[in-house]
C-alpha cells in the first residue's frame, strides 16, 4: 500500500475563533476538517471547563503542501492579534489523495 505525503494543520483556539478559522479554510477552498472541544492548562490558566466563551476547540485539517503557507499566513495575520491560538503542522501519509 502506497502512502502519499500531505500536511496536517492543527489549530487549537478559543471557541469564539472557530467560525473565523473555518471561514479562512473555506476561502482557500478547503471544505474538509475535523473539530472538537478540548480543555487544558496553559498561559491563560485552566481552559475549557467553564462557560461557553471560555471553551477551546481543536480544528484539524489535512491538506496538500501547496495550500499550507497561504492558510497559515491568513490565520496568523487575521486571528493572532485577537485570539489565543496554537497552530502547528505535522507530516502525515494518506492512502486516498483525491480527498485532499
């Protein structure tokens, strides 16, 4: 079985930023993603267990490398000033490249 190299972009952000992140993905013609609520402890203290506006989400997106830089730049430029966001990229292998 052959695996094809793609990128996994993982974005952990305040739930209030989730719609903005998804809008940016759609602007770059990326429609597939997975999101879920997460909690944890960091610079801002314990997050994700209080009221809705204090919850965090993780958005994971598998994409081809040629789209990655523009998406990361757009998120960084437009959302970093106003939201707490952790963003990282991993190399992953997929079987079905037509999905991405």
